[in-house]
């Protein structure tokens, strides 16, 4: 989901209510059977919906979006376009390699172009899904994620593999991050731009013994102008915040400093149990969590 000026766009994703174990199963366990694949991915949605901020009405749009999930989208106010990077296509056979492309949506419809992610030491491009992204001016920053589902040797990206993409030039490169700065791995965080040059990363998991485990620090500030320490953990937030999770959605209205957070999954693989909506007030330090409500339907996975 990505927020525009007067509403939000829901682009692609999965509609299945169950949450299959598909993040790190390639570490020593078997790939799913054909029947399991069909059951798990048949509900990937090649659809686009618009939610009006004034009346909260949801309307399906005429444009078709690919059956993509675990991608990340940002809204570019200057170009009045949504940019969606990476993710996995459910119409591909396993193992699912991340799509190294960018889908754009604007006044001229939906278009695709190669992202041309920078090359890793392995020689592979740093394509990814279950990542987070945010935009500052014309620069899209891409954080964390995993390169493949059901691969025997998949790559979970760390802070030093943060990618930046300039929408004005089309150039993509790694953002320079000093060795040891930032999360060791960053799987399924959500990102939101704060005022100024800072991006806030919320939630996320890392791999421990082949399984997703909550990040020790669930809040990180990223400042691309800070050359010595672009990643800084936020450890003094007050109030009642969400339990550690990955795959949550978050957003901030253009005229507000409050960040809204909802959904997500327990990194252990358990079903979501916290359906509440949370507000993180970022106007001043320390940041403050507030629990807004707990709807009858529990939170779901992001993507």
C-alpha cells in the first residue's frame, strides 16, 4: 500500500488468510509440493484498489497490476507516480527469485522497467522481496529483504547492502554504509519518511538458527546525509507499542508527524494476535507510542 495526496493505493499482494512458512525454508528443508504451491499462491492478487481518504471508500481500479507480493511501494509527489520495487511473482515456478524491476503507476497507467540493482560479491544482482523502501526528493532507498524463496542458499540483506535508486536518472547503486553500522539483517520492516532527511524503519526480523527472529531494535533512524553513522537505533521510545513483528504496514500523512502502524506477523511464524492500530508520535524526542484501538479482525501480513 502506498499513500497519495488524497488517498491510498493498494497494489498487488496476497489475499490468503493463512501465513505459509516461506521465508527461510530453504535452509535444510524441502521445497513445497505442487499442490502446496497452488494452495499458497493461487490468491496472489493482480489488482489495484484506491481508498479515498475522505470517505474511506475502496474502489477497484481498471489498471492491472502483476501477481506480485512482498514488494515495496513509494509515492513520488513531484512526479505524481507510485514506484514499486522488487517482490516475488506468484506466476513463476519455485524457487521464487526476486524480481529485479520497478513497476510505476501514474496518469499513463502501469509500466515496468528493469531496476538494474547493483551487483553483489556473488555476482548476482541485489534484487529482493520482503524489503522496505522510502523516498527523499528523487531518491528511493531500499532496505533489507531476501533474494529468493525456497532457495537452498538465499541471501538476507544487511545495512551495508542498502540500495538507492535515482528516479530522475534511473541510476541504482549501493548507499555507502560504514562496516558494522546498522542491522545485521533486516527482513520485513516498514519504512516511512519523516520530516527532513530521515527515514524511520519499524519492526523487522533477522535469521537465528534458520528461523526469523525479532530484531533486537525495532526502531531505526536512517539519515543518508550522515556519512559516519547513517543508521541509529531508537531505544528510548515511550508508551505502549506493538509486539516485535515483521511485515507490518506503516504510513504518515504529508501534513503530520504521526506514524500509523498496523498488522504484521510474529517472527516465530505464529498467527498474528495483535490487531490493534498504533500511532508513533515523532514530533519530538523521545518518540511516543499510543495504542489506538483493537478491531475485531486481527492484523495480517504485509506485502
